């Protein structure tokens, strides 16, 4: 009984640590704008559900989880002009975009310092 209790405490501690790390990762991704708060909450909940499930020993399941999921990319821009065919952006637009990038980089640095 003591060993089972100890194992339960250890597992609970690991789950709490996992939740904390997942929450930190989700918070970082929200701060970067890679996901919104709802997606972050769902991410943490899904990760915790997955962590609490018993491991499967099915070989078919193991092979699919070890390799990355295949993604098919469909190209819709075949009719669009290539960069050499499209008109060059004006210098004013380029300067404006550079300013926006600098402002966003400064904001990102500020947000990272606040954490």
C-alpha cells in the first residue's frame, strides 16, 4: 500500500509539473501571437488528457506517433504572377513595412522583458 501511495504521489507531481510547463509554453505562444487564449487553454487540456491516458502497446499506433504527420500542400497560386512579373513595391511602402517590423520587434522585446 505504501509503494502504491508513493507511486501515486510521484505521478501526481509529474502531472503538475507537466501542466506547469505546458501552461508556460502556451502563455509564451499567446504572447508571440501564435495562438489565442482559447487555443492555449485547449492545448493545455488536450496535453493533460493525453498524459493521463495509459500508454498503448499496439505496434501500429506506435509507428504512426513516432513519425511526423504527413501534410499535403495544395498550390492555389499557379494563376498568380511570379515575383518577376508583379510590379515592384514603391520605396515608401518598403520603408513603412520596415518601420512596422521594427515596432513589432520592440514590442516583442518589451513583452519578453515583462515576463
